[in-house]
C-alpha cells in the first residue's frame, strides 16, 4: 500500500459545455425547452465577451491535469457568435495550451447558419453535431 503523503496528485478532469450565445437561437422550435431560459438573464447581450472567452479558455486548461481535453460549444445556437469568435477560440487555445496538451473542440449546431465554416472546422478538426431542428421547426409552422 502506498504512502498517501507521497502519492502523485490526482488527475483532475472535468467537462464544461459552453454556451457563448446563451439561450439565443435563430430558430423557434415549439418544443424547445431552452429558449425560455433567456428570461433568467434580463438585460443580457447573450454574447460571451472576448475577455471572458480568453479567461474561460485559460482557466479551463489550467484547471485540468490531463494529456487531452475537449471544449464543447452549444446553445441556443453557438454559430450566432460568428466564425471570428471561433477563430479567437483557436487563438486562445494555442496561446494558453501547455506543451504536450492536445485540445479538441466539439460544436452542436442546427447547421442553418453554416456557409463558409466547413473549411475552418476541417482545418481545426472540430467534431460537429448537427441537429435536425430546422426541419422540425419548419414543419411545425
Ligand atoms: S434549434 Fe435547438 S436550440 Fe434552437 S429553438 Fe430549436 S431546439 Fe431550441
């Protein structure tokens, strides 16, 4: 049995799902449970500020002692933040990454706003989850 005083520090791994546009979405599916969360933040712009983005990326990396980690982006609709927001995500991840750390990104989207995003997703190896809510929203009208 090992000595507790000399045991290596535990690896701390956890997962956060970031919602940079909060509960805002460009669709309005009548079954959506999440859009009403908007009312919990009166006066909010529902846009993650650039300073907060860098702080989040830095602290998420620093808080975990793991060889690889995943940033998960969801909403609402995260692509409402625009492609430049996610270019800054990559910039801050590269800026704050520790040597040997592999960073992954996963993004869940209704895909209706994607146009010239795919090259960026491919270049940075994003895992993309596409929900079919757009079709459901259209059918429900
Ligand atoms: S696309 Fe998703 S987040 Fe947007 S309204 Fe529909 S269920 Fe809600």
